[in-house]
């Protein structure tokens, strides 16, 4: 059994409902169990700024799916809930990012673990630390210890 953390984000349609539905669908994945979900947060966009604010969360899963199969399942949930990939940092109905899978470090074109830049994003670190402040991000350290480094970023609990 592996422990995985997945970041969720949406800013089109009804973002809170999209995240709730995505969490439900993740709980139905084969060989996968939802352990817990963070509360929802509002964050300002990163990169392309001319878009609505995002709703973000992180979930913890126990899974027997290998990392690539889990990632493909997350892509399928995104597609089911209307995700269209138009350009980098574009507005979206749903974004699911595999952040951590146990303590694996993978650097391949189709999958990078830990997720790149997760250690730089308040909308990832704060809900991740809410779920498990002691979780280690390989190469960067403990999630809770990294939260002060992103304290100036706009993030509000909903």
C-alpha cells in the first residue's frame, strides 16, 4: 500500500462543486482509498493572472495503483469533469496533480515526483501541511517547515 497526496484546483464553472465531485471520484478508484481531504482554500492565479481566483485542496490516498496508473486515473477524472488543456496556467474546470507517492523520486517526461514547484506554492503546502505537517517532500524537507517560505502568497480558507 502506498500513500499518495493529490492537489486539486479549479476556477471555472462551480469550483467547489468540481473539487467535491473529484474527491468523490478519487474515492471510487480501484485499489484506492480516500484517507482524508483538506479544507478548501481560495488562491490568486499563478502565471496567467487574468482569470478568476482558484479553489484548492489536497487529498491523501492509500493506493495499490502504481504511480503512472494513478496519474492516468487522475487525468481521466479531469477529462470526465470537463478539463480542456488550452495553454499553460489557463483557467480550468479541474486540475489534479500527483504531488507525492510515498517517498519516490521520479523524473520522466510523463511523471515527475515530487511534483515540481510544489514546495513554492502556498495553495499546495498549506493544505498538505494541514493533512500531515510531518510529511517529507524529498529534496526539500518537511511540509510544515516550508509553509513560512510561502507566507506572503494569497491564500484564504473557505
